[in-house]
C-alpha cells in the first residue's frame, strides 16, 4: 500500500457515505391499513347497512371515493332505493375500498354518518368481493345480530376528513402523520452515517501511520 493509499481510502469512504444520504432521504417505511381481525358476525353486527350489489360507478373527490351500488339484496338495515351511494377513502393505505371495480359484485357493510343521511365503508368494516356461500353467512349473522341503527343515528365516520385535520391544526393539536416522524428521523440517520464513516476512515489512517 502506497503512502497515498490512506488518503484515497478516506476520500472513497466519504464519497460512499455521501452517496447513501439521498437514499436515506427518500427511503421510508410503507404505511398500510391495519385492521383488527374480527369474525364476520361481529362485522355484520357493527354495520348499519349490509347489501349485496354491483358497483355502478366510482368517482374520486380529493381523498374520498364516491361509490354507487346497484343493490341486488338488502341483508341488514333499511335501504329506500335500488341504488345506494356510499363513500370510502380513496387509498387502500387509509383503509379505503380501492379494490372496487365497476361491474363487479360485492357485499357492502356500511355505517351511517351525517345524521344518518350518508353511508361510509372501509376495509376494516368487512366489505369484500362475493364468494360462494357468503350471502348465506351474512344472512345468518344478520339474523343473530341486534337491530341495526335506524336512519338518523350517527356512527363514527371511518373516512379521513381533511377539514377535521385542518381544524385540529388550528387548535394547536396537529393531526398525527407517520411521515412527519420519518422526516424528523432522516437527518439524524444521515448525520450518523457520515460521522461513522469519517471515524472509520480516521481510524484506518491512524493505523497505517503507526505501522510505518
């Protein structure tokens, strides 16, 4: 190893550490919807409306997906028309029904909000594509469940509300965002990589000098 080798090694390590910095800046964990596993009977009992039908249309508005369903069968609750409108989060990561396809048939388990005038649904509520025997299972669960909430009764809205997030920020209590925590941690990780690389390089140089 020539006398200039330690210097070259130090330079190579520094360049490598700086090359890792952009990767750390853009890399982050993939956050996805996480639902507690519940039996179908519990999901049906928690729903205000359970219907079987085909998706007639899908319309995205901001972070919300507006779904129109051609109702084929009402399993639970009260539905006044053959066409049902409900909303869900537009992203599956936010527990929205982003897997819906126009023309396909599903079992929709929805909750009433906005004074009972609107319906919302999500992945954790149990909405799913039809499979053999599912309708019979839904009917059995609905028969054993307590009465559904009538129209006019409000339940918790599982669809993220942008206005609510903004209101929370104005009150001085910003809404929790996993990306914010990642943004705060990233500069620290970059600094640790750079400092660690420099220390290793300095140790190599010192070791080489002692061997001369």
